[in-house]
C-alpha cells in the first residue's frame, strides 16, 4: 500500500490517503492494498554475493581507507560504527586480525599472512582505481622475494565506468 499525505488547511491536520497499486504479472492482477511492508529501512551496506563483487568491494575499501605497508601487510581502517565490516571481511577472507586503535574511535583490519595476501591480490587485481594503492601493491608486496615466484600480472582499473551495480 502506498500513501500520500493531504493537508487540510481548515483544521491544520494531515490525513493519509490510501492509493491502491496493482501489478500485472503473468496475466494476474494483484491488489497490493492490504500487503504489509516488510521494512521501511534502507540497507546501509549491500554485502557482496560472490568473489567478483567481493574484489570490487575490497578494492573500494583499500582505495579509500587502506594501504599496503612495506611489511607486506594490508591495513584497512574502519570507524567504530563500521567495525562489523572489518569482522565481516575477516570472515569472508579467512585471514586477518581486527584490532581497536588505542584512544581512537577506529578499528584496523590487518592481513599479513602470505596466503591471505595472495588471495586479496587475486581478488582486487584489475579493480583498484588509485595509482598510489596500485604502486603500493607492486612496490611493497609483489616486489618482495616471498612473492617473486608467483608471477602475478597486477593491473589497475583505468576504465571510466563508475557504475556500482
């Protein structure tokens, strides 16, 4: 059921006028007048459904609030209200540690395990958009001797496509 507000100028009150909505699907008319809405809330985060989406999701976090350190670690900063996302990513990746930053309203997701780093590099390959983060992967991680035998051709996303869905 959809509604719109009407203002009654004589009494200064509002009343809700019900508007019937009908959908035509497979030749059947469905009256949605008595259908209760599940929720009025819009989801804050849409979580990735597959590894392709996870790669873009992760690349966005890295481009925004992450970095690849010279110690061959991925570090992503999350504000306290978004700490659940750090734990979510840790669970999806299967690697990493989440730590509260002392005296700050922030959490860090830190991945340093070699298998975890290789998994992340494969997920985000061709998906990072900032040259700075791309260079960090190449110079701080892939140039290290423990990754030299992996023969990964790491690329940046230089497309002009900014569609998120």
